[in-house]
């Protein structure tokens, strides 16, 4: 109940994520916005092999990656990156 009220108070925006990988069987969006859960935000593939997912996010800075067929992948279309504690890179999405 409290979470539902809180969500109404916080202004969220629809944010689109996409990843081009026609040969992938499954792509999952994962980031600090979902506690890096690599199973909950399964993306949909279009006829051109582009995977997409729209989620609601409050304004802020978010780190994310794609989990592609069991392997972590960086979003090559987004040059905003930062190092993570695993010695690899995360992408950054700024929502205003």
C-alpha cells in the first residue's frame, strides 16, 4: 500500500531501452533500478532483431547492462559508461 502511494507522489517517466542482437535467444534488461535482477525485465524482439523494453523510472542516474543468453553485455549504442566492482563497464542512463 505504501509503495503504491509513494509511486503516485514520485513523477516517473517511460524510458525506452533497446539492444540490437538478431541472433540472441533472450535479452534481459538489468540495472540498479531492479537490483540487478537478470530475470525480471525480459525484453521483446522485433522483426529486425532489435530487443526493446519500456520501464517507468523516477528522475535520477541509473546504471544498467544487458544479460544476453547468459552473458553480460554493454550497450554499445550508449557512450555513457562507468566502471563497476567486477572490473567491467556499466552503462549510465540519466532521467530528468
